[in-house]
């Protein structure tokens, strides 16, 4: 079964958000190429996140638009009679039971 394995070759992985790239070996395929610092041309795979841009490794926290998310949630789940509505458990007339 020697001919069934994918080609294992040098590949550059690039994180464009952090302007970071590294050369390693992989079976990942790509139609794009890049000239590396050693003068050779290698296939390049663009990644969304790497150790250079991940909040855990960089120590930077991302800011979330919580106010916008809350308003979006309220607009989506607002009842026809206005916000609020029925209690989550039980009925309105079972207050002391």
C-alpha cells in the first residue's frame, strides 16, 4: 500500500491577520505558492487564526458588542404583548401555591 499515502512536503501556513507565516511539513494541498526567505517556492495555506493571533497565546482579549447582541436577542424573542410575558415556570395564578 505504499502508493496510497498523500504527499508529505514542506508547506507555508500564513495568518494574514497577524502578518505571520511559518514553514512546516504537511499533506495540506494548495494552488497558491509563496517564495520563502530561503529563496525556494512553497505551497501556502491561509489560516484564520494562529498562535500569533489567538487571544490565549497573545494575552489580548477580544471586545464583544454585548449591547448589540442583547438587543438582537430581545428583538428576536419579544412577545407580541411586549417584553416580559409569562413567567418561566408555572402559571400566573399560582403565585402562592
